[in-house]
C-alpha cells in the first residue's frame, strides 16, 4: 500500500476512534478529552500498537515521501493541532476580566503555579532526574490547569457563577498566562548546556523582549489587515489571514525569541480576540481545529506513551499524581484562604484547579518532542493528566451541592469582603 493511502487509513482510524471515545466519555460523565486520550493509549504501544501493524509498515526500497514514517507525519499534524489549540486559548483569554478579577484569583493562580513547580522539580530530582532542566520541566507540567473541565462541571451543578466559581475561572486564566511565560522561559534556558551564565541569560531575555515587542507592534496593524482580508474577493480570506498570522507568530516565537512556538500562537489569539471579527474567526477556526487536528493531537499523546514501561516507575507516577493534586489544593486553596475566602470556599477553589487536561498534555508533548524529558517521564505525565481529569468532576460535585444557578456577586465583594463562614458550610 502506498504511503498516502496508509496515511488516509490511519487518519480514518484516529479521528473515528477519538470522536467515538469522546462521545462515550461524555455519556459516563467524563469530558471528551479523557476519552480521546484513552483512545490514543489503546491504539498505541500500551495495547494495540497500530503503528506497528504490517498494514502501516513502510514500503521496502521506496525513497522519497513514502520513506517518511507515519509516526513522523502524525507528530507533525499533532504539532499543528497544538498551535491551533493554543491560538483558540488566546482567543478565549479576556484581558479585561483578568484585570477585574481581583486578588483572590491572582494569588490563587500564583500558589497553584509555584507550589506544583517546586514540588514537582523536587520529586523528579529525588528520582535521579537532573534538576536543570528535566526536573524544572516536570514541575512546569504540573503547573498547568484545564479550566474547561471544571467549568463544565460547575455549570451542570449551577455553581459556575458563585464566588468560588468566579475565582476558579479567573485564577485559571491567570494560571494559563503564568504557565505560558514559565514554559517559554524553561524552553529558552534549557537550550543552553548546564546552568546558563549571565551573558546567556541576558541574551535570552533580550530575544524574548524583541519577540514580544515585534508581536505587539505588528498587532497594532492587525485590525486593518483583518478588514482588508475580509474584503478580498476570495473564499475564506479572513480565515486564511488568521492561519498565516498564527503560524507566523508561532515561527517567530521559536526562531526569534527562542521560546515555545505555542507562545506565539497564543499571543496571536489574544490579539485577534480584540478585533470586531472575533465571533466570525471563532466560527471558522473551531471546525477546522476540532474536526481533525485536535483529535490527532490527543490520540498522538497515547501513541507516544507506553503504560507498559511504567512497571519500574509506579512510585514516581504515584508521587507525581499526589503532588499534582496536593499542589493545587494547597497552593490555590491556601492562598485563596489567606486572601479572605472561608476554608470551605478555598477548598472548592483548590479542587476546581486540579484538572490538567489538554494544557498539561501540550506542555508534556512539547518537552518530549524537544528532548527535555524522556519517554518514561512523558508516559507518567500522561497518566497523571488522565487521573486528574477523571477525579476533578466527582470531587467538585461532592463539594458543591446541586442547586439552581444564581447571579455572580460583584468582584469587589468577592475579593475584599469579610469571610462568610456560614455560606454553604
């Protein structure tokens, strides 16, 4: 069978498995992303090892495109999926809401980044991984938060617009921004050997500053470009511009700023979100991204991971999961309590930030593809992401009694008011 036919058949299997598994996960009360990752694990070396089937073996004696492995093509498609996924995350970032959300969300996010980062790095160091940069990168994976899973659960139980729900949403947005900055810094510094000297640090900081300065400067002309593209007498001119800018920013982030490419696409998403055509861009980019590229990305995670290799790493995986859960509960919840929330409210905020979801997978897959972490560490990270994604909804349902939704309180009351020990206690 020719290489293009093999690729077409593999994409049929991947997309169909992802969508069916996602639908099945929804039916049992889990988010679709859980089913899609699980489908990848089943198709990968953990169980079926689809890429090892004779049907997908490269044709012998054939040079050119046919000699490129299917795994490499799937990996490239998955990388595009990550870039588009982070662009959408940028589109959904509300900068005004971040400024308005108050100190509870800010300090909760800060605790949810710092504590998992330090604890994860120490766990990795205890198991013999170099603190710089593998250990720090393991901690970076644990800083991620996927608020979509918590938001969906809170919406179902009518608690999305409570004080805790508002704090969770705000903290998750700030957490994402902090995580992107942290990931970019770790990627930049890890490309040097050992501990970078003063000159190397200054060089990296300058390149990062140059990228952001160019990105923001170019962003000033984005509304005019959007209007021009919208007037072009060509099919999907606006969506074409979106892809050009997202991919160009992703390229520039890595080539100019020596950061993660997904940082660039995230920044592009934030800039496009401020244009008047935001809704139309959403309507175009979502079908393209979620119909093919995102399923390929999530399934590719399972294709790369091998749970069979965790036999000697069960303790490491267990500790990683424990740190992932405790780090968010203590880090986010602890600083929420210090900022004025009651103990019960703070616990709810901490639990709402546990799930790593797609954000943790993006960071882990980036570390694997760039040689920062090993495949065993990656596999352990995938198990951690699956577990945190699975336990968050039932824990939230346990802590929040079901009730009809109520209007959200003013942010000033949320962040500055006295503790209400009697609320829902």
